């Protein structure tokens, strides 16, 4: 059952990857990336159980923490970057 | 034995909801609706899988760590999807509304 | 984004947890995955998370530049100092066996301090680089 | 994973590229876990998804986020890359099989490392800090130097940028 | 004082859960780390000009969690059916309404609960104004003055 | 074929990184290509260390077969150095952007050419 669940997770990752590759806007890709992060986290926990080494859960925790930080960082800088670029371009035009 | 079967059922359920979320991520027409699909994966899919693994592990520290992971998901994923939706709206990405979209429902998007 | 309610409350709950997790990774590097480098990166990520929520200026007040620069340098010094301590106690450079009466215990002690050094440097450098990039952009606007 | 790599190659909006490379490094870390490299996976996840994403974004918001259209025809680089790849694959047939316990890599110093004379359960930590202490000291110094280099490059001097811009 | 003691104890138990090793050295390290981080987080809050403690009616919160889980399951099943049905019967809607919570924590719990329930996502959450995107118009209409709203408001009564 | 599958993937990643580095003019994109190339090197080192049936090299009494820890150590160092170089490269890119107003290789070269032409004119 564990390996079946792992397979399903891999499929989900593949679907999310397709969305990340297709995604028209940055936000679509970001959503897909965060789904991939969640799936990777679950996959890790499952791998730990398949190998019977539950120490891997630490890794899963790391993934979870960093996933959030990554998403919020991209959002934050997306706004900053747009503003910075606009003001810069205007300055160069003038 | 009973616990094995139960954990198998939970894992299968989790896998099913994850897959559904993935399919929804592909099928849905616009960004905001895709977020709903993704939230299926991140809440029920992940939650059921974690419960399945907890049953598999029994009452040990592994279970405690799994609970921590679950708490992390349930705290962090709504916050990040909230931030995602908010900044998508702020950047002017208009949501698709209704079967017959009516313009008065579109909120004024703030810069 | 700066005054987002949800993110602020999340940060209040999560940042102490992230920092504690970093320290856990640091101290348990001997027993499971982890070690100084990972701990440094995670701690830096936690503080960067604070910067993302409350702005770089507040973070600079939280962890001032002087502290960060001291961290950068002192990490390398700790590492080199461990080697030197081995030298002074009659062993080779970076030979930890002489750090305690019992060679195995000495090795433990040496590895621990070396990891502390790595974590300090890595955390400091990551934060410093982040400050450099972020502050440069802000004052240019 | 291959899909995300292709997407990284093709996509021109640099924000999207950074998002994709974050996802790529999560997948990479998962592959590393499957290959039993737990410590490396943890580092890769922390670095790829956390720090280097933030650094790339930080650099990006000082620069333009859209890549220019390529002016050259991509055939020459493509040919060079593909022929390199073909050569490497040809060379790879000579390597030992995957997971072969008799490969030379498992014969030399590793048995001594695995004897665990340091009495630290995580062998990677033991080797990193004890047997190969010099390497790690060098690594720490490199990180220190890189930090110093970034400080030197990005320190704000009064009127520095304007002057160079006028000259250009 | 008692509150900061409680949160230090919470941090220490977090450490114990992570570690699972009861060697004296590690216990001492955990104790030290918990105290250090408690002090550091005081500094965090001081610089962000926030109160350090979270006021919450914990008794009601424990009752609230299972109810939320039940809501999530029902909603997720509904959304899954919509995703899998070939006609894709969705009618997305944006609604704005006034939440009845007063404190930060109550508002955040309400907003997060809305987002956690598949089919609804809180887009903007401020004092006195929520903007919610819903997958169906029915789901959007039932939000204002809902049971979730009432229960979250109850959580604030300390 | 299957025995060399991992090698083929490694080579594919390496080629993709190489292609980005030589075909794209954008400096930041080049740096991303460089880190892609680096990950392929990580994979190249880690894959031979794996033993079928082995587990992660964290010694515990239940297991007897472990994968080879040596490549892990080397790659750990490589990742750290990789981040350091990435940061340094990005700092350089930012400086170049400030000096030239662009991070596209072609535009930078064009500008250099025009400056040289101007100087030549001034000398005559």
C-alpha cells in the first residue's frame, strides 16, 4: 500500500509539473511549485517508511519550512521587482 | 492486522485525493479555481496520508513527528495560498466569475 | 504585503520554531541527517523569513550588521582555533583525539566545535549577502 | 524532472525560471534521498529552495526580469552540447553498473570510515569533520571569502554608480 | 511571566519531540536553546511592535478542531466530485463580507479556516473586511454570518 | 541499458546546463545554467555510491549494508562552495547591470565596441 501511495504521489508531481511548465502566469507556476513541495514532503515521509528509516521525517520537516519561505519570498520580490523595474525604466526614459 | 487495513485505507484515500488535486490543477480554467484544486491535495490528501502513516508507525515518537508535520502543513499552507491569492489579485489578475460573468461583482483591484 | 495579518501571525508562531529546529539540526548532526551547514542555512532562512514579513530595516535592528560580521569571522576562527588547540595540546593540526583524555570523547568534542564554527560562518554569510542585495535595492527606489 | 529542466531552458521570464528551479531542486533532493544521500538532500533542499531562490530574486529585482530574444541562431551551441552529451554517454558505458558492490569506489578508504572508530552514528558527519577536516576548513574559508567578496562588490560608495554610468 | 514560562516549556517540549533522545547533554542543550529562543522571540516581537502572547480560548479551540476537520472532509469531497465530473460544474464567485471577530488571532483563524476548506479561499483579510473567492456561488453565499464565523468569534472569549 | 539509465539522465542534465550557458546571453540565466550543471555533477558523484539493498550511512544496529558515504561528503562541500560562487556571480551581475545598464551579453559587448570606437575617434 505504501508503494502504491508513493506511485500516486509521483503521478501528482508529474501533473503539477505539467502545470508548472504550461502555466500562463507566474502565480500558476508558483502554485504548482508549492504543490510539488507538499508532494515531495509526503513522498519523503513515505520513502522513510519504505526503507524503514523514520529519521527521514526531519528532512520532510525541512522541506515544509522551506517551501513556505520560498513561496512567500517569490511573492514579496515579485511586487518589489515590478515596482523597482518600473521606476528604473521611467528614470531612464526621462 | 485491523490497523494495517485501516492504515491502507487511509493511505489509499490520501493518494486518491492527491491525484484528484493534480487532475484539478490541469483541468481548471483559471488561476483562482486551480488554487481550490491544489487545496484539496494540501489538506485532505496530505492529512489522510499522514493519518495512514501514523497508524502504520504505532504509538512512538515517529507519530509525534508526523503530527508536527501535519501541524506545519495546516498552519503554513493556508497562509501561503492566502498570500498567493492576495498578490495575484493585487497584480491585476482578474478571476473568472460565474457561468455568466456579471461585471458588478468584480471588485476594484487595488494597485 | 508588509502588513498582512495572516503572515504576521504565522511568522510569530513559526519563526521561533524554525530557529529551534535549526538548533536541533545542529546538535543532532551526529545522530541523523544534518550538521553545521544545514543548521546555518535554516537559521538564516528563518531570519530571512522575518525580513520578508517585517521588512529589511526591522531585521537590521534585530540582528545588526556588526553582529553578522562578527559571526562571519568568528566561525572561521572557531574552526581554526580547534585545529590550533589540537596543535597546542601536542597532537597534529585538526587532530581532535588529544582534546580530551579519551580519544573518542576528544573526537566528539572536536567535531562539535567544528560544526559550531561552520554553522556560525554559514549563517552569518547568508544573512550578510541577503542584507547586501536587499538593502541595495531599497535605497535605489 | 526532465520536463522541468526543459521548461527552465525554454522559459524566458526569469521569475518563472526561478520558480521552476526551486521546484527542480525539491525533486532533485527527493532523488538524492532515494539514492541514500540524506545529508546531501537536506543541504540541497535548504540551499536550492531556500537560500539560492532568495538570492536569485534579490539579484533579479535589481535587474530586468525579462530575458531578451536571442539574436544568434541556436544551432551551433546545440550541436556542441549534443555532441558533448553523445561523447559522455559513450564514455559512460565503461563505468561500473549501478549499485554494483564490487565497484572500485567501495574498495578503498571507505571500509575504514565505516568501522566507525570515532563513534558517531552519522558517518557523513564523522568523515566531514574528522577524517576530512582540512577539506571542511577550506570550505568554510571559501564561504567566508565569498561573503567578503560580495561585501566588497556591493558595498555602497558615495556616487560610485553614477560615475561609471556617465563614463559608459 | 507565567505566559512566557508556558511558551518556553512549549519550545522545550518541541525539542523533546524532535529529539527523542534523553541523553543529559542533549537535554541540557535543549533547555538552553529553548530559553535562548524565548528571549530572542521577545526581541522579535518588540521590534515588530506586537504583543508577545496569543490570547485564545483553548478549551473551545479543542472543540473547534474536529468540527473544522469534518467541514474540510465534506468540502473536499464536494470539490473532488466537481473536478472529476466531465462537465466541470463550477461557477466561481468573489464575495465580500464583514467578519465578527475583533482580535488578530480570531481573524487569522477564521481566514485560515476558510482557506483550509477546499472550495473557498480568503483573498484579503483585514479588520472588518474579508474578501473570499469561492468555487461555487452557493458556497459563496453561505459564508457571511456562517457557523464558522460564530465559532471563531467564540474562540476569542477568554 | 537499465544499468546506465542514471548515467544517461546525468548526461542529459549536464547537456541542458551546458546549452544554457553557451546559448543564452542573459547573465542570470547563465548562472542558473551553471547551477543546473552543478546538480548534474552531484548526481554523477552520488549514483555510484548507492548500493542495491543498502541504506543511508547512519550506523544503527539493525543494518549491515550502507551506501558509500565518501561521495556524500565531497558533494556536501561542493554544494556549499556552489552557493558561495552563485552569490558572488550574482553580485558581479548586479554590478555589471549598474555599470552597463544591462545584463545581456550582446548589449554589453555592443556598448564596449561603441566606447572603443568613440575613443578611437577622439584620438584621431
